[in-house]
């Protein structure tokens, strides 16, 4: 039983850490903000979830387990909210997506004069 | 090698790559994204470090970092978008402001 828990922890922690690194490489190499946000969200949900699950399997007391679940639940709520706010602000500011002609992206986007100056 | 040490190594590498993105930019939103990633990985790092040293009480610190990280990301985004932290709800959604007539602010 002990050995099985250790093996499961090893698996979760290493796969979770590997997913974090892959997501970070994505944020470094992808061409524009919107795709980078997509790569970063992987590390926020699956990477963090697997790392915390690996810790959860090693938790000695129920209190520790509850704290780990609370951390993950909080990250599940705040990660998408922060990502949505980020992309919404970037879109309103006129950040362009890569690979699409600039004229095709204008649409109903506000002109620069509608927004306050960037600090 | 301890399994928590392996996980910490991966998380530290992730944080370093996020720092590279934060320095390279090019827009302020890329930097905010990198800072958010960095903060999330800080939470994981503290949690795993607590298990590595056999003191899971550190999870309290990780919870506080999670709260602070979310608040700071939203605050910086609001500041960048509106240039003012005390922006009211009635001006929310600057995209819907009609372009003519100087409606914004």
C-alpha cells in the first residue's frame, strides 16, 4: 500500500512538473498573446492539479489534505477569471493575433481614441 | 532522489522560463501573463517545499499567496486597461462606447 502510494505520487509529481515546463515553453515560443494565454492555462489547471494531487497522496493528516484541496479549488476559480480579464483587456487595447491580416481584425474593436492613454 | 525535489526542479525551470517571457515582453499583457504564471508556480513551489522539508504547515502560506496573486493580477489589469483603479462599473466595456462624440470618460 505504501509502495503503491509512492509510485502514484512519483507519477503525479513528475508528470505535473513536466506539464508545467511544457506550458512555460509554450508561453516562450508561441507567436502572439492569445496563444500564449492558452499555453499558460495548461500549467494553471492540469500541471498544478497533478502536482497538488501528488502531494495529496503523501498528506499525513486530514487537515493537510483539506488545505491542498482548498488551494486547488481556489486556483480553479481564479485562473480562468484572471485569464479572461487578461485577454479581454488585451483585446480592448488592440493587441493583434498573429497569422491573420491586420485589416481582418479591426471589426468592432474600439479605436485608440476611445481608451485612456497607456500608462 | 526525492520525488518532491524532482517536482521542485521542474517548477523552478518553469519560473525561469516565465521570467524570460516577462523580460522579453513585447506588450505589457505578455508581462502580466508571465507574472501570473510566476505567481501560480510560487504557490506550487511553497506547497511542494513544505512536503520536502516535512513541514506541511507551509500550505497556509501557499493559500495566502494564491489570494494575493489573484488580487494583484486583476488590479494590474484594471490599471492597464482604464488607467485608474477606481474606475466605475458604468464605464465597463469600453468596446461598446460609440466612437464619435468622445463618449469614453
